[in-house]
């Protein structure tokens, strides 16, 4: 990168940081502040940062410097890297994965099929986000090793025919960028994308420096620290870190408020030009109603969302250190509505928040039922209670993996609130105690019945008489 361009990028980045402490119109600013405070209260989130970028100026709410994992918002960075390689002729958008990942195969209907780079960019490869069908990389795997582990697996649809959001697509694009450029994915992103764009507080995976807002996890209406190691082979689809200041600059880049080097300008234009109709997905971005472009991010311990309109020269990004994706999305959308002069739709309740409330209550109820079981003597009531609890526990273990597309172990110990595990343990405790008491009651009943027969025999029988 030329020295002049680097200095220019630093100056512009510093101006964005400075602008982050300016405010939007007072009434809108107060409304946004109130909404952010409501978000904190309702989600129990410990850290949330918001940036509103409007007509070249950024306003920040919360900490502008703290670094957050940005989840699937990472896909737009990976997509831009691939677009740069396409512009340079190193990647053919209509080329197949196997052109850049030798030996890679995919199957549909028991036959080998080709998946193009374009189909990966559009999320139309036939892969899904089901962890059972397409497991994520383990901690030790490289991108190449992970790709080999899913090579040859059966697709859920024929490539190019159906949209299905999948992290597999963008991790494969990360490997394609790595192989086509001849550079490790991390090095290519840092040197060819992040540095030229002046995003000096955006990191490929775990930051080497800077203040990180530690990821957290819900449990019994509290958020507790929940650190998770970043797996190298999962980074391209969802594990960049960034802060509100850099996200403000990122919005400025996409709205055209900030100049970018010529080698990336064409790639940016191509992405925006490919999003034509509401619902279109391309290169890590989705087109929503009214010409708004955006993307959300969610990992086990973070959630985020960014939306922008080039026409309105307006964008909003929310970064949170808690996985409450639906509420984070609604916060971002509401702030965008306020900044646009409209009305906020309010905050949605995330599925994990709902589960935390439900299973906090289940845990408390389970403890009370356990105490009740100790004193209950009605055998029929114990049988009914045991059956209901067993049915409930069975349904959870059958339905949850189907609903969330993951194994029960991953749901319990990675994604869901701690209260889910506690609630299920309480139910299991009720089953164990109830079953144990029923066995004792049955044994006691058998003993009493035997005693009665013996007593009756002894009473009726007169010694010496047969």
C-alpha cells in the first residue's frame, strides 16, 4: 500500500472516531438512548455499542472503541475479497469450487454436481446451516482440512435452484480466496482489504490488541461471561471482530461517503449493482424493502446487525456481547427508522430470552414439585406426574435438534441459556425421585399383600387340621 494512501486512510479513520462523539438531532438522540437502555434492561446485555452514520458523520452510543465479534457480518468482508479477486481475473465467478479447491466434490441425487463461485456468493449452493449434515470445523482444522471433511456430502437441493443460508458457502469462499491469491486467508484480508480501506480496528479472528467486550451467555435472567475460542476454519463466515468506530467507517464506505482505492471501488460497485430486488442476497449482503441493504450476525456469545441506504446516505450498526439476535435486529431497525424520521417498531423478544424466562420458571417449579413428591402418597398422581415429566423431557430431546439443526449437546452447552440445562435437570430430578418413590410404594404394597396372605393363612388354619 502506498504511503500517501495509508496516511490518508489514517486521517479519515481518525475523523470518523472523532465524529463518533457528535450527536444527531437532540430529540432523535434521546429516543435512541432510551431504546438502547430498554435493550439493556430487557436482554440483560452487559455491553452494547451503536453507531449512526449519516451524511458523512458518525454518532456513537455506548463505547466506540470496544471490540465485538461481528458474526455473519463477516461474510461481506469475505465476499468483497472474492470480488477483488474476480476483478483481477484470479477467480471466475462462473467457475466451480473444484477449480480452486482441487478434489472437492458435492453430490445431489447420488451424482456428482458442480457448485459455482456465484452460487456460493448467492447462498444457492445446496448446502444448509444444519450442523448434523455439514459440521463446522474443529479447533485443529485448517480451511483445507475442513473442506475435505465435507467434500462429497449430499446437498439438500440442486445447486442454483434454491436459496438456503449457510456458513459453509462463505467458509468455502474463504478457502477459494486463500488458494486463488496464494496467501493465507488472514494475510490476504489484512493486507488487501482491511488496510486499504483504513479499517485498522477490524480484526480477522481474535484481536491481537484492543479492549474486547467479552462475550456472554444468558442464564436465570443474568448474562455471565462466556469466552469461546475462535476456530480458524470458521472465520470467513462469521468471526471477525470490530468496533463501532470502524463499523461507522464501513457504512461510509458502502454508502459512498468515503473514498476507497481504485482496486476495491469496482468490487464495491459490482456488489451493489447485483442487489436489484428485495430479498436478493449477494456477496454477504441482503437487499431489504425501500432499498435498504444489510446483514445480521449471531454467534453463541455475540449478536450484531448493520443496515444502510446509499440513497439516504444513512446507516446504523449495533454490536452486542450477548446472543439475542432477534432483539439486536429490532434495535438496529428501530434506530434506523428513528434516524430516517420514522417511528420505531420497538424491540422483539429473542428466542433465547424467551427460553431463559421459561426454563427459569421450569427450574423453580421443578424444585417445588420435587418437594411435593416427597409428601405425595397418591400412587395414581405419582404415575401421572412421572409420565408427564418423562414425555416433556423426551419431546425436548427429540424436537430441539430438529428445530435448531444441531445436536442436543451443542444446544445445551453452547447456544441455549444455562437455564435450559438447569430446567431439564430439574425435570430429570422429578422423574428420578418420582420413579424411585413408585418403586418403593410398589415394593411396600407387595410386602403388605404378602403379609396379609400369611396372616390370613395363619388365622384360618387350626393346628392339626388339614
